[in-house]
C-alpha cells in the first residue's frame, strides 16, 4: 500500500512544475487539494502506527502553511481593494463570504495577516514553514503588540525571535515546542533577557489588560432543567479559575491508594477507578456540590450578620424511615434521605414536623451534635474518620453511625463519627458497609 507522507522531502515527481514561477499559485493549490482528496480516500486502517504519526504531524505543518498562504493572499487582496470590485463593504466581508467564516473572524485574521507582513517577519517565516500553529502566532503577535512604548524596534524583534524559538522548540532545553497556553504565560516575560525593567513593565501591561478583560467578561448563567438538575456555564478570571480548581482538587474523592495514621497503604474502595464508576467530571461535580453545601454561614451581606442558612422541612415519619419527601425554604423538594444527610451540615436548620404540621424540633439541639461535642471529636479526629481520607475535620459532618437518629439513636459522643461529604454519601449507599478497625479508623467494604 502506498502511503502519502506530508513532509518537505521527498518532493513530488512534478517538482519542476510546483516551483514558484513554474506554475500559477491557483494551479498549485488545486494540485494540493487533489492530493489531499486522494489521501482522504486511502485505507487508513492498514497504516502502521509510525505512519499514522508521521502523516498527522505532516498535516499539522500543512495546515500552518495553508493558513500562512491564505493570510498572505488576504493581505494582497486588501491592498488591491478587491472587495470594492464586488461591491462588498470591506475585505473582511469579502473573506467571510469566500471562507464561510463570520465577518468578525475574518477581520481578526486579516489584522494578524497585516501585522505579520508589516512587522513580525520572524513569526511569518516560521508560520509559512509550518513550524508554528495559528494559535501560537496569535499569542506572539498579541504579546509583541502590547510592548511598552519605550521598547525599541530592535528590542521587540529580539524578543519576538526568542518567543518564536520557544514556540518551535529550537530555544528550549528539550527541543520540544510549547503550546499556545504555556506560550501565553511565557510571553509575559519575553523581554526578560533584554531588559529586566522593560520585562516588568510589559508583564504589568499584559496582566492588567487580562485582568480588566476577565472582569468585564465574567458571568454565570444557571438554568433549572425542571428534572431535578441545574445546568449552566460560566467564565471567570484565570486567578479565580485556579482557586476553584484547587478547591475542587482538594475535595475530590480520596486517592485510590492512600495511607492511614500508621503510614500503611490502604485502598479506598469508594474512590473512582476502584469499581465505584465515577469519572473526573462526576467527581468534580460532587466536589462542587460539597463546596456549596459548606459555604460560610456567617458574615454574609444582607443577612444582618446572621449568616446564610437554609431550613429543611420534613415530617417526623419521613425523618425516621427515610421514605417520603422534604422541602427547603427556597421551594425545592428533595428526598427525605437527602434531607437527613443535609441536616448534618452547617448552615442547615432541620425543621421536624409532627402529623398536624406542628414543629417538634427546630434547630440543632436534638438532631445535631452541638459545638462542644464537635470540639470533643476534633480532639480525636484531625480529618475524616475513614482511613486515608485527608479532608479536614472542619468539613466533616457528624454521622450517627451505631444507631441512626431516625431509629432513636442518641446524639452523643459514642454514637457519632466525623465523615466528609463523599464518605457520608457512601454510608447511605447500599453498595458498601462501614466497618471499624482496631486503630480507631474506619474502612468501607463492598457488599457481595
């Protein structure tokens, strides 16, 4: 089977026809399109692993070369004012019609094309050679355009050359280029090897503009799906994104292999990858819910210092049996079992009602362990009581582990166990049993 290898060498047999001046560019582009059409029809299932990698890498270079050529042609069309001959409102509109993109996208690409032609020759040459990807080009041009006013043309050119070398890999220790995301961070210090003060001013400019842009673009949209779930999307600043990611990473399920108090390796059978079945997205989703449930209950504006609290209303029978429904003071209806779990959380006030809807227990005096009891538990447990779990005690909920409160279990020190949100949910999971160990820690075992 013949395999098309998209590399600068070897050249096609018709190389003499493909040289500049030998044939017109439109004919050569037509030939390249025909070659790609033939390559697309090739039986890729018969290709070896090495050939697959070679062709994919070659296509990436080909895409860059094609994009660079299109930008060059777009600049030429703009200089000739070709759009005026077709009665279009501008070159961007003309390009949008030809390429099937939006006018905004075409205008952005045309701006990059002009800058590459007028200023950034090093970037343009690397792009045309297929050594840079379009997103890397955008990062380099954007960073160079934000150079301080006192930076000279020679300094900008020198910084551009260094940044291109980082992107292509010719200037890195490993010889591997860095992607656009990492390149954006690297570009903040593109003047560091030229002038330290200039680099500081340039970094301040980039960070300041990014911060202002992020603040203006920040949003959160939530939608009630009407089926017991909410969906949404949001955009936040890089800083807050890292802070949120860090918080979720700390709250994700305990690692599959962790250590108990004595330093012995233990396996948490409830963790993802051990048969529980949750993937990273589901795990982060559960961590976000846990984060929301443990929002501060004091100091919230608009609540006169009383904190942000939610009242859970449920009947006494539902609390005892776990069968039935409960309601929040926000109007949300949830299962009695979930209400029983929430009733162990800070900021949640359980309102237990008798048959005639008379309040029997409003607050934490009977249902929840009080502050003194929690302090006593804190002297025994620094973290969740499950072996190997490192969630701090402050985030734990006290579970009535020997005799459930719904079955008459007392709210005392002998009947409580601090559990993090993840492991508290697993206690109510019929797939697991919670068992004590001689060293005072607890483990989950999957039921057969």
